[in-house]
C-alpha cells in the first residue's frame, strides 16, 4: 500500500470520526435540527483542513475531492439517526474526538512536509488541522474551545506530540505513511489516558483549582 493511499485512508477516517463527534456535541449541547447537526458535523470535520490548506497556499482538499464532504455528511447522518442512543454516552463522543484529533494532526503535518515546509511549521500546521474544526464548532455553540480550556485533559499536547512524531521521523528519513500511523496512535493513546486519569496541563501558579 502506497504512502498516499495510507494518508488518504487516515484522512477520511478522521473526517468521519470528527463529523460524528461534532454532530453529537451539537445534539447534546444545543437545540438543533438536522441542518444544524449536519452543518456542525461538517464544520468540525473539514474546518481544520481548510484552515491548514489556506495557510499552505493550496486549494483546500475538500473542494477537490468529493469524498471529503460525502464522508463528513455520512458521519453527521450517523450521529443524527443514532443520537438517541449515543448522546447519553460521554465515552463514544470523547473517543470519536480523540480519533479525529489523532488522525488529523498527522495528516496536517505530513501534508506540510510534502509541500516543502520545515519540521516546526509542520508541527504547528498539524496541530491546527487537529484543533481547527473543533474550535470553529465550539465558537458556533458559544463555548470555550476545548483546546483553550484548563480542564481539557491534555488536548493540545497530544496533538503536538503526534505531529512532532511525523516531523522528527521525516528529518530522520523514515517513510511518512507508516510513521503517520505511529504518530496517530501516540496522540490517541495519550489523549485517552489523559481522559481516563484526568490529566491536565500545568496552570499558572496561584490560580485556584477548578
């Protein structure tokens, strides 16, 4: 299997996971109809990738390949029809979010490297790809974005580590496709452990606990 095929599969799986997460979050926290569910699922799934591609100076992949929007809408529809079962469960939403984050950060970093950007820029663009869509969703829902919350249980840090794995591996000359899988697994594992054990990033000294 070629590197491009691996990255495409990871990208589409990430889009589906983020679409389900965004749609379920919208259903659980706001009064939305099917249009709202699909729009918020779509924004969560493709928002980060669009921001990344604009910063990279290329036409967003969403507008070049019909599969991106189709998969995102499919994820939103799954969330819509299964919402009565899933919205009562916190874990599925968090796991979909962790999966989407993990896949998107490595895809973003890999694409930046492919276009000739440096390792540090690739890490930043990978993180933006991972958190961008969820940030837009949270703003639309009038919530503090998860990535900025002091009680987020390590959101930005796993994203940076996942993207950093891809960047470091590129510098060392490893194949980008399988390294992306490793980076995604690392990001996902740290995020899930942080949720399980309630790990948070350090807060400013003297700030009272939440």
